[in-house]
C-alpha cells in the first residue's frame, strides 16, 4: 500500500467477536472536475451507514501524503483497539 495515487481505493476491516469489534474503513483518492485531488474516507461499524469526509488538495502529492497518514493510523489499531485491520480490497 505504499503507492497511493489517483484512482486508488482501499477497504479495511477489523473484526473480533470476543471484543465486539466490527469496524470498516475506506480511503479513496480521485480528482474533481477542476483537477483538484480529493481524499474521501469513511469509517464506522460494519453494517451501518457510518461517517465520512472528503478533503480537497491542490497537489496530488499532498493528497497521497494525507492518505498514507490515514493508513498509518489504521496500522496502529492493534495497540489502540486490540484488533488489526485487514485489507479486504485494494484497487490501484
């Protein structure tokens, strides 16, 4: 997941029945009609609508850096929630 470019979509899930954890997290990079880079990310319990945000960046490298920061935070999940996120799907 080191290469994060436009058109990338990443779906992560953290599931543990013993801890009652069923979380999902998605990150998508795209461009809008004006050429700005957009990072859309959603999170929530699996099976619910959840929440989401979209952030616009003028430069593609800024958007990719922000997306990598989001993914680094998800990588620290075992320390925070006791369950690692696993990659369900990824489209470069």
